[in-house]
C-alpha cells in the first residue's frame, strides 16, 4: 500500500513538473512570437525612411550591355517592338526575336519587303504592323508568318513619299499613324531631296507640309482620316526624321516638334516655334501648349516613354552625345546619362518602364581586323543592345541591379527594429523585476500570526 502511495506521489510530482515546463514553454513561445512580430512591425516602419534616405543610391539612370542582334546589316535601320515580354527587331530581309529572360536572340521568318519601304512599327491585337506610305506588312508571332494589308496610299488615294510616315501607336484595337504630306498643300511639287521651293496652284511659295493623322482598323482593314494637325510642319529631309516625334501617353497621342506658328505660311513669313500637340481620341480634337527646348537639344527617332508605373512618367530622347528627359506635367527638362557608344543608328522599345536601345554603333572610318584578316574603309557599324534603367526606377529589376542596396536597407531596418524592441523588452523586464522584488519585500514584512 505504501508503495502505491509513493508511486502516486511521484506521478503527481512528475505531472506537475511537466505541466510547469509546458506552461513555461508556452509562455516562452508567446513571448518569442510577440518579440518577432514586434521586430517585424518596427523594422517595417524603418524601411520607408531608410529607402527614402538611400534613394540616390538605388535610383536608376544606368546602362547595361545586353546581347546584340546576331545578324548585322550596316547602315540599315532596325525597327523594334515589344509583345508578350519579347522584343522583335525587324529590318530588310530579317526578323529576330529577343528573349528578355534568357538574353538570347532567335531568327524568325524574314520580312518579305525592303525596310526602306516602311518607317513605322506597332503591335496591336497580338500582331506586328510594319507601316509605310505604300505598304502595310503584318507579322503574326504565333504562326511565324507575314501577310500584307491595305496601305494608307491605297485607301486615301494619295501618293505619299518614302519617309512621310512618321510613327505609329496602338490605342485599344486601333492603330494610329502620323504622316506628312506635301501633296495636301500643292499640286506642283519638286521634292527630290525634300528641299527647294514648293508652290501651290496660285503660285504661292511654301516650305512646309501638312501632318495628317490616320486610324487603321485591323479587323475591317480600313484606314480613316482623323482631325488634321492644326499647324504646318517644316519640309526638309531632316524635318521628316528629326524635327518631331509622336508618342503615346495616358491613352492620348502627344505630338512634339517644330511647327510654323501661323496656319498659313509663306517663305516671307516662316517663323518656327516648338509646340506640344495632344490628340484626344474621344473628342477627335487637338489641344496645344508651347514647348521650351533646352540648349543642344534636337528631336531624335530614339525616343521612349515611361508610363509612371515603375518610374516617373517622362519622355526620353536618346541623342548621340546626351540624353534629354522631358517632364510633361511640369513642361520642363532635365538630362540623364548618354548612350555608352555615342554615334550610331538606334531604335528604342520600352518594357515595364525599362528601355532597350537596339541598333548599330559607328566604330570608325576604317581599320583592320587581326583575327579575320579583313580590312574595311569608310564608317563601320557594329550591332548593339543596351538596357537603360530610367531615373527613379522602382520596379522588379531593382532586385537584379541593386541587390546589395536592397539587402543593406533590410539589414538596417532589422538592426534598428532589434534595437528598439530590445530596449522596450529590457525596460519591461526591469519593471517586472522591480515589481517582483516589491511583492517579495511585502511578504517578508507581513506580521506573524
């Protein structure tokens, strides 16, 4: 009997010890969970100020070298467009696709027309449209095939010159194309090199042409003319390619360039001014504002727009020796780092607010290659592919190009959080200790009854 009592006492003692240990573990786990949660919350509060403080070190405005196109054709323009997270580069007899993830190129079905017959490229409804004055070539990436559609000239009945199609953009399921047409102002036109005197039927002389906007419906294969650009534009070879640019911002077409200040201009009154013309699709109207132009600036085909999602909304002009950045909200300019190689022929495509500048750089006026034993005279071109991270970029690529900065911010935030939570814990423990001492003191001072 005594043995049974002894066993029961031991069992109770063992049970109480286990219960006490379990309660202590639960209390410890609760304290640990509270500590970790507190640490994460407090550290999170430090992340924002640390990110702001370190913003100058994590901002973009940097260039990265990517794999260039494998097929090089000197002096031939390359037109680039993005679709389904891939970049398509198209030129005479060549169609290539660049994979952003693998940094590799693959060669696709070649374009069946020469590149000098089109001067604008756009993606719409999962197809790529290469548009010129007298040709509309369509590439289907899913079938790797080409087809042709109705051209602007065939639709509107006007004989457009090579280079008169400027840029194209897609809004919804429609394609919008900007053209410059001398024939709208004159009957007798001598534009062998887009120079010389232009006269109308009354004998009045002009040095300008009209910019017209057309809308293309891919389903109906029909072109429709929209409201004409309200100001004439200068006519010269340089004017067709270097005096204006059409971009898409907030589902509106923005036409920046040099225009005649009067809507009817002769050579005796040929004042020029820079303007921003904005086209509203719903209202089919143009609005305008004056455009201040910084010293050294010139319009260039290598132009791209950040949407405002991952980088502040800006228009970037990648000139050979400098990059100009236009802020449409403030109507102001700033500068950014220039293309690493300088002079060349480039096209720009933007993917999630990251720029890819693709084309050919000029590498000299003559030379000799020791490896191949080949020599050349005149300017030689080499294919390039640059990735540009814009000013104030905060997108997904932050992990790749500023990993150390990100880890640094996390480490600083955790350290600051640990210090704060640790101090709070020490203060709390000190109060608990003082409280327990007070209780013990009161117990020892109680009178014996």
